[in-house]
C-alpha cells in the first residue's frame, strides 16, 4: 500500500509529462495490477521471473549463470579494488544457487 501511495503521489506531481515507471522484481500479479499505470504518457517496464498475462509485450530473458550472478553482485556490492578471492566462500556458494 505504501509503494502504491508513493508512486501515485510522485506521478501526480508530474502532471502530463511523459514518464517511464520501472517495476523491478515483481512477484505478485495483484501488486502488478495495482502498480501498472495505463494512462496517456505513461509507460511501465516490469522485470519479473514470472510471465504475467495481460501485459502489452513480454521479452523473456535467460537467468544469469553462477559466474554472471556473482559478477553482478560483486559489481553492485563492492568497490572495484576489492578482490573477489577475499569474499566468504559460503556467501559465494549462496550467490551461485
């Protein structure tokens, strides 16, 4: 409910300016239906592991493999000069699952 209220408030301040709303990692169809805005000037981009019905266009992507997932995590979580070999092996194993 809070996300819906914040998004609605933010979009209402934009008046009629074209806007792209990105909904990342959506897991629930009820949440998706509540947050997709189908108004003139608004576009919604949804990322999800679920293939939701009723969206205008779907572009399926392959899941990252273990190495890709680890690299993406490390780029997001650590400074570029931190060595990967210093990471906890258990953490790396969980990332690869």
